[in-house]
C-alpha cells in the first residue's frame, strides 16, 4: 500500500521578547462632590460632548480630503466655543476615533474575504466529500450547499459595499458605543427602563478629557490636579460665569490621592511633566471617577540569551485555565506542573478580575522560582473562529473564541513589567500536538497525571529556550549498542529533522528484537515440509512423516 502523503510543515518563527506597555493609567474616586460640583460637571460634559459630536461628523464628511488646513479650521471654530486647549483635546480625540474606525473597517474586509474564499472552496467540492487535514470538506447535503451559496452571494455584496466605502473614505462611528445604542431596542433583556438608558447614553457622550502638556503647571492646564489632590477645571467660554476661582476656573470640593502609583504620579506633576486626565460618571453606581494617564519611557529589552540563563516558565493558554511548568536552561521540566483556573463568565469586571487573579498567582510563583522570563504563545485565532470553516462545530468555535488572547496579552505585559519579569512570545505551531506526542507519556506517573495542556506548556518553554520540542534524536550508529535500533539521545538546537512527526518504525519496540524482526521472520527457512511437521521415530532413530 502506498505511503500516505504528509502535509508539509509550515515554517516556525523565532521566539522574541515582547515589548512592555507604553503607558500607565490610574484611577481614583471623586468622593465628596457637592451638588454644585455635579451640576458644573454635567454642564461642562454636555457642552463639550456636543462640540465633540459635531467635530467628529465634520471629520467624517472630510474623509480622505482631510488636511492640515481643514484640521486648523475645525480647531479654530472649536476654540471660539470653548478654549484652545479644549479644542486641541477634542480634535485629537476625533482623529483617534476616525483612525480606529478605519482600522476596524480594514479588519472587517479581511474577515469578509476569508469567509468568501472558504465558502468558494467548500462549494467547489462534491456534496459529502471529506476534508483533508487542515481544510474542511464539502457540505453534507444539497440543502446546506444551497443555503451556503446564498450566504456567499450576501457576503460578496457586503464586501463590495464595504470596499466602496473604504475607497471613498467613509467610516461608521457611534459616539457612546454601538452596543449601548443597540440596547435601546432590547431594554427588557438589559433590565433597564427608557429613562435609565437615556441617562446612560447621554453620559457616555459627554467629553471631559484633557491632554497633558509638559512644562505647564502640574502637567495640565485644562484639568489641573495639584500634588495634594486638589482638582480644578478650566471652564469653556460660554460657561465662564460658573467659575468659583480666578482665570475662569472651577475648583471641586473632592480630593484625590491615587493609592496605586500615587508616588509616581506625584513625582510627575511636581516636575511639571505631562499627565492626561479624564473625568467620567458611572451611572449604575452613581459615582464620579478621575483617570490619570501618561506615557512611559520605553526601556531596552533584555536579550534572549540573558533571559534563558535561569530557565523559563512555559504557559499554555486555555479557555478556563493556564497550564504552566518550570523548565531549566537545558529544557528539562522540573518540579510539579501548575494550573491557574479562571472563570470568564459574567460581567466584564468579573472576567477582568478573574484574569488578574490568575496572572497574579502565576507571577508570585515565577518570583518564588527565580526565573526571569515567562514563555507564552503568540496566538491569533482570526482564521480559526470563522463560521465558514467550522460552521457545524459550534462548540469548538465558542471554545476558541473564549480563549482570552487579547486581554491576556495586555494584562500579562503590564503586570510582568511591574514585576520585573520579561515575556517571551513563541510561534504556536504544533505545540499542543508535539507536546502530547513527545512529553505527555514520559512525564506521567502514578501520582502525577500530566494533561495535554501541561505537555504543551513544556513544548512552549523548550521552544522559547531555543531547543527542539522533540526530546530525543538518533545517535551515531557506532554508539548504538543494539545494532542501529531505536535508541536516541538528547536533541540539540542545530539537529535537523527533529521538529517533525515521529517516524514509523516497523517491528516490536524492545531492546532484544531488531526493529525489522517482522521482515526477518518472513524470509527465514521454514521448519515444515509441505505444511507437515517433521518428527523422529523413537525406535529406529530415522526421520519419518509425523
């Protein structure tokens, strides 16, 4: 029988050290506000929100015809209704929103193109044909084939429409959020009344954000926060009559302290370095908050060789837990595997808290072991979550979509930067498959069952250390004591043909029988003649037929 053709392995990218976060954001509650303070904040937020909405609509109308002249004209018109610094913050925020919508539009085109190509591939196959490895087959029935052909026409029409909008420079932006806008049509499911939704909608469309300026007093002239926590706001020109301080400013009765990173923030404002502030209102809890953010200087990343000296911790990311194992510099797993569970159901705050708790336990363990780096996969499931590739396998699509790749990456980078631990990103190709093939069974004992995820964490750690995932490779023939059998030695990083599937060797796997024993038995001299066994006569000592 002809040997099956194996799928060629894709090229595996080299591991790299992930960069740390580029900015810092801290938050504190504005407690003790008076009714006059709340009234002024609402008036300023609503007025600047209307200006921001009008500026965003004007920017969307400009489209690709935007230039520095149109930007200057918009800022000049906003300055007359607010101030030059408020106008600069509004136009800067408008450009950020437009650019984000532009990038989201591009990603939507990419997803539509992937779905169209997958539908065309599956529709071109006969009904009921099985798929090959890595590619789905044809549809199961003629009815499903017909429904998918209609979906293909819908996606093609949508693709042409979005492409025409992108070429014309038109984008869709919703100030306040598209999700909250759609909630208006499902108030019963959201558990809100029309008045509650209207209040939250208007609050989300307020604008109380001020960019920082280095060299200015306390790093911000629009929303100024002194080192002792006093908050004052520069009122827009139409609301200058509400000022209770000099130069058209309003000082709030609330004080902030910033318990987290307060010393770092205080050092910045004392040195008059730029700090951006944002005031927002939580309608559900009825609380006001102040966010302070600033950019941090990018530190040079340590080289891989320096991070590998003390070993690494390989981490495999899953939908409900993190599987981790400590590896020494030679790629050998040491100690016991660890599992850090989390529950990603419920509200966004609950999911974020669960993720932070799991990463905190992981970092505490990393500090106790003394490693300098954590190895994770550079995951991107944009191609695996499409309904066109795994349409019927809904549970698998939900499982893949439930893995917190983006949130985990952002949280891990920020928390590792504060802990002094680096993050090594590796190519996720074949880590689960080869980890289970080469490491799950050797590491399993009667008292320590090893899962497939823990074996994958070992594979991730070995790849970050520069070793091959496969444990063993064949030594020279004259070093094999069993006659060129199956004995193997430790695979070095430069050995070829070690990152591949295990080869199929015929025959039994023992040290006493050669691998080709099956072929030898079929070619040795038989002990029978014409199917009749020979025997010996006890009386005459001559051979006769048995």
